C-alpha cells in the first residue's frame, strides 16, 4: 500500500513540474478561453481585472498578469482601481462572451481620469500546427508568434518592423502602421533573438530601435508601444508580453539619460561634481550644501565622477563609476561617512506621473543610525495610529512605500529602552505635482535633533 501511495505522489509531482514549464502547453480538452491583463495607464493606481466578481492580481503601470484559462460562455468583466478618496471603484464594466480557444489580452490605457479599454484578441492555432509539423520537430525548429499594439495615448502613429540584428533594418519584416489603440496582424517566426524597429508614419528610417530581445518560447509575444517619461524623445517604450507575468521593457538604443547631484555633505559649503564619459562627454555641476542640481541631459554610458571643494579645489572623491543605461534618470547623492569623509551613492528615479497614489523611496545616509522607523502621519492621526510607516530603516537601506495623495507629517524616530521613541526629525510633506518623492536622511548639526530629511522629486 505504501508503494502505491508513493507512486501516486510521484505521478502528481510530475504533473506539477510539467504544468510550470516555460512554453505555453497544449490546450486542455475542456472548452476554455485564455485571458491576460496589462496596465498601460501611467498615472493609474493599482488596478485589478475582475471576471464574474473574482478579482485577480493587482497591477501597477507596465505590469502584466500571466495567461490563464477561463470557462467558455458569458461572463462579466470589470476593472477595479482607487479614486481620489482611496476608495475602490469599478469601471469598464461589460458583459462578454468567451469562445473555445479564444485568446484575449485586455489592456487598460490612457489617462486614469478617462481610460480606454483595449481588447487584443488573437488566434494561435497556426502556431501550434507549425510546432507540430514533422519537419520542424525533426530539425528541432521551434516557432513563435508576434503581434504589435499601440497603447500609448497622445503619441504618434508608428510603423512596426522586426528583424535580425545582423541583417539590419533593410531586411526587417514589416507589420503595418498603427495609431493609438491599433493592433497589427500576427506573424509566425522562428524563435530566437530579434530587434524591433519603429518608424514615423510614412517614413522609411527607424526612429526607435530596441536592443536584441530573446523571443525563445513557443508562445505569442505581444509588442506593446506604451508611454515613457523622463528623457524619452518619442515618449514611448516597447514592452514585450509573453504568456507569463514577466514584462521585458525596451528603450530606444540611442535614448538619452538624465543625471544630477544632491549635496548632503555638511562639511563643505559648495562642491563641484564632474562627469566624464568614455566618448569625451564631459559635464560639471556646482552644488551648494543641501542643494539639488537640475537634471542634465546627456548620452548613455559609463561615467567617472569626481567631486572637489568649490572654494579650495581640494579633491574629495575621485573614484566613482556610474552607469547610465538608455532612458535612465539617476541622482548622485553625496554624504559623510562615519569619519566625516565624503562618500557617494546612486539613486534611480521613476518619472511616471501619478494621480491619487505616490511611491515614496527613502534612503538612509546617516551612518550612525540603525533600525529607524518613519511614520507618515495625517491630520487625523498620531504616530500610534498612523496607517503608513516603514521600519528597520538602516544605514544605506533604500525602502519604498505607496501613499495616497494627502498632507503628512513625516516623523523619524529611533526606539529606545522600554519602547520609548527618540525623535530624530519631523517635517511636513504634501504629495503634489503628480511625481514620486525621494526622502534622504543625512546628519546635519544645524537641525534641532541633528538630522536633515531632504525631500525632492
């Protein structure tokens, strides 16, 4: 009997492993449709897809759900998000009918105040047939399917091409031109690495070229032209969505980057930061104590950064290497170490606009602190009743928290004996201007409790 039970358990384990493989598996013998959801609304809150009142995973902008099976027949669909009062609301409620082997990628697009609902429907029967052909099986040739959709409101029409890097744009396969909410026909190609090109409407030269992306699974890849922010010239990125929740986000290979400096080093009144790139790019910023410089637009690449005292010219730091990949927006943060020598770290920024919810990232650059707690206290709350807080905020630790749009008193404390709270800093913070915030803690002897919390976007 024990032997039989072990066999049953082993068989169940095999079934589990098979079900979790990388490629789409053979459709069930039951009549089912397949559904995915992708959030292309940049200033939205987290949103959920609901079918027959079942609410699926919450998605932020640029995130996707895995493809999943749904019984065929009539269904009720809706999208759920949060409003200005941080209450859940439903929109795009509709009755739908799902047929056997239907495939849908549902997309929420446009500004959150007035979103659009896009249904990308496709058929993968030919793809499955190609991968079953004897000549392909014998030669171990695998096929994938690819289509493109324009889900970036307010941006131009594009022509879409795909090809091998070594063959160049002239040999790339053409899909079609698509405007916002447009969807191309599918193409079936051999799995492998590809480059995607976008041209302007009527143009014959690429204005957007991706790096190589590996389309290696026997699945349907959806190339989504979605909004981008910061240094993006055309205002778009290209997200690749397969059958899983993983999203590959691609910028133009020639996209610019943004760099700036925050001077949190209290021992010099003003510093000069110099950036030198490998292709003779050179930039210089003079930054006063507690100051944040403006963003500089420059080419992507690796930069060596040096920092000197503006008054004396004495070198304070000269061995920092910072990498800026395409479309990056990063700040160099200067601070004192435990011996009061200047150190630096790098912090990236998400410049996606916000409406009702903001992401705040906190970086602790006070070397003598550990295990701090930060409370975001609203007008009707105290530290004890505050709903939003972060804990275990150690030196150099970067924490993130989502906050609804509101006015807060940010209170930084260190727990003492008998759970008493020792106050390190307290200041007002109003979430506004539709951009995320960064809070950086540094030592500052001029402050009441010896620390400064700098807030910037």
